[in-house]
C-alpha cells in the first residue's frame, strides 16, 4: 500500500510542480481507522495547509478496495490543492 501511495504522490508532485513547493503524506493506522495526514505549501505564499482524511479500515479489506480508497483520497487531495491555487490567484488579482 505504501508503494502505491508513493507512486501517486510522485505523480501528484509532477502534476503540480509549478505551484506546489512542499508536499507530504503520512499514512497512519490505529483503532480500526486508516488516516492520511496531508500537508502542502504553494510556491506563491509558502503557507502550510494541512488536513487529515480518516476512513474505516473495514472499507478497504483487500488490495483492490485499498487502491480504490487511496485513489479517491488522492482525488480529494487534488481538490484541496486546486482550491488553494484558485484562492491564491483570486487574492493576487
């Protein structure tokens, strides 16, 4: 699972390399929950933005389900980055 997260992280960094200065994803598992802790900063303002996404481990029992959940989480991460970029562009204009 970690390799898949690393591969998606690398792809995301490449996709947003003009905008994102720092990007990190930590994966935690505790008490039946899987938690993704995400942080990123934009080159334009250097402000750290962070959030966590928690899912019930029962939602991702096998590898196929885990990959689907991870892919959905990375789509949510992309949404957060897109929103931060859009908000920053609005502030600059």
